[in-house]
């Protein structure tokens, strides 16, 4: 017993010494971009053994009122909210009010019958196949703020006659899952998600500044406004007090309150004791493969250490909660400026505090002699995956391969990391360059490099017309303008369609558009594909 006490004390001393080696100046340097007059910024909390070892806020919570951010500033948490929605579902299951393996149509019978059950568990793991409602709103040419009531979102979801995938076959992140789970909680418990979570989670943990914001008339003391960068160092307002959709998002919370939530992952005081284990249990696909996404949490690895994390982004808010369970170490970063990347900031903070634990960082992963490796320019280009209809583009600059706005870390001749720790493999078979990206449990992307096709005026004219989708209640109009095929959605600016394969076109942020022909070869419809919305059908208006 005495030996155990001494060992524990030594461990605590070691951890304290490690923490003491990090200076405030080092942390201030990480957040230097926000530590200046007249700027929005970030609130930071560093936790070890369920206690703050550092807490500081950089920048203003309101530019108009010149109010500084603090650890008690209330932020819109965006997708960090999902773990709390998942917790509400698990606690309701503990009370016998629902089962994780229930068919969602038990609670939402108005949903279409997709010919096989979709379980709450599949929704928690994002393997259900439900199309993402934010993606659907974008494809309809409207803005999320046009859908301020849950009833409007539900009607949009109910109109969808198709799924992204067979339930349980694939992981495709979709906010629809967690929005619907919030409705399930309400119908199963006879309490709104906001009320149930307050009674079962926030109040027991003492999270007095945390709530699901489902009523836009509620005043939230200490609420931080959010902003976008403007021209010449200015800022533009980007936040909403009227958007009251909860489940996939909608949580308001603070650094201080989130520390109490983090503490419960070790104390596990809520419910009957199954909560923390369930939340951190990874999903399993129909083929038996395990994915990294658990229930509102992503179970990953950073520089050799297991991590539990989730990020959030909506309007000008950017949030991240990063936990290293083996080190009992957590970094919370909440920002009110859209240009912030808190997922990167939390990792930089962790690099300092966990320097004795982590493996060599990104810079040490580069091959020692790049001069002996092929020029990455040979991999540049546009790659198309016919299964998912996704297109990835890679460019080369100053000896680096670039994608998604960042440099891809090189592993060897033809292997690169994406912006996280997934590996992209390039292969050249019979003159066709291919790019493959696997994420845990499944092949995410397998594309062949393509060139834009050049169509004749007659070929382009065949795609002109008006197309209607009853799933979106939206009409698209394609037309030929100055020799190019353009697509209009309502009053929005037109988008140019670039031919990539037979009858398929790239529409940039709109995704890809696949035209359909009748038995006589005439275009009679189209389907639209994005990363989290697949196969929305449009019929040509005659």
C-alpha cells in the first residue's frame, strides 16, 4: 500500500515537472495571431488529471462592446455538440426509454421506408446512409438560416427517397443523423433534448453555463459573437441568434464547463455506469471492420498516442476538444473567428506538454534526402472516383504536393499523408495514375487521374434544359453561354460545368452532376453527388 502511494506521488511529480517546463510565453506564441488589440480570438484550457494547468483567453468576445474573451465566455459549439446528443441517447437507453438497436422509424414513422431498418446505433456511428441536411440545403441553393425551425429540417429529410449507402456499409459523416437523434430523444422521453440533457447531464455535473440552444428568445449571458476576416485587417459579423436547430449542433458552453464534462470521462458519475464506455466504442460496419468514429467522438492517434476528439465549425465559430486518455491530458480551444483552426492549435499545445511522450513530429517524418525521390509534380492532377463520384485535385508547388489548402507530408516515393494521419498512395498502372486514400475500416477514395474533356457545341447543347427535384423542391437550369455549359440554381450566380467523363461534369463546390439519358439517347434527367449527399435525382421538365 505504501509503495502504491509513493508510486502515485512520483507520477504526479513527474507530470507536474513536465507541465512546469511549458512557459506562458510558449503558449502565447501559438495564439499570437489573436493576442492583439481589436481582434476576435480563442479561449484555451489545458487540463491534467482533471485540473487546469493553464487557462487563458486571447482576443475579444464582442468587437462592438470591446468585451474580452474569458474561460467563462459562452461559445456555439457546432459539432462538438454531437457527443452530448449521443450521451442523451445512451442515458435514455439506460432508463429503458429506447434501445440503441431500435429502428429509427419506431420513433419517426414519417421517414420513408428504405426497405431495411436503420438503427439508432448506425446513426450514432454515421453509418446510416442518411443524406446530410446541410448538404441538401446547399444543393437547393438556399442558406441554412432559411431553415430556422426543426419542422422545416424534418420535412426536408422526409422528402429524401434515397440514401447515401446501404445502412451499415459505410461511414459517411452526416448531421442528419444527430438532428434526428435529438428528435428521437424528445419523442422517447417526452422531454426536449435541451430539457433532458439539462436534467441528466448538465445539472448533475454542475455545467451551469451549458445548454442546448433550441429557443432563440433565450438570453445566454456571456455569449461570444463570431466573425469572419474582412479586408485590410477588418472583421465581418458571422453569427446567429435565431438559428435554433439542435442535435448535430446547437450546444452553448464554456471552457470552464467543458472541463467538468472532461472530468466525467474518468469519474463516470452519470447514469448507471455505461455512458463513457458506450461513447468511446467504435462503430463496426456490416463486413465486420471497425471504424474510428464512436458516438459523437472520434477515436484516433496522434504522434503515437491514443486520442479522443471532436471538432466543430458553423458560422464564425471554430471549436475543438482533444483528449489524451492515457496521459489524462486534455486541451480545449474555442474560437470566435472563422479563420482559426483549433484542431491544429490544440495539437501544438499538446506537443509542448507531452513532449516526453509523443513520437517525432511531422517535420521528422519527411524523407532525409528528397533529392533522390521523384518530383511530386508527377502526381499533380485531378482524380475521379466513379464509385463515390468524388473528385480530388492535387497540385505541386516548390517541391511539395498540395491538396485541401495545405502541404501533404511525404513518407516515401509515392506515399503521402493527407492533412491528418491517413495515407494517400499513388500508383501508375499501364499509364493510368491512381490515388488511393484509406481511412480506418474502409477505402474512402480510389480515383484515376483524368483530363477535362472538350465537347463540341452540339454535344454541350444536348445538356441544356430545366430539371426539377421533388426531394429538394428545387429547379436547376443548364444552358450554353459563350461555348460553356452553365448551371443556375434560382437567383444564385451560375456555375460552370466541366466535363470529366461521359455525361458527368464537375461543378466545384456543388460536387458532380451526372446526366441521364433515355433509351433513345436523349438527356432526360440528372443526379447530383457531393461528399455527404449522393444521388439526388432531377427530372427534365419537358
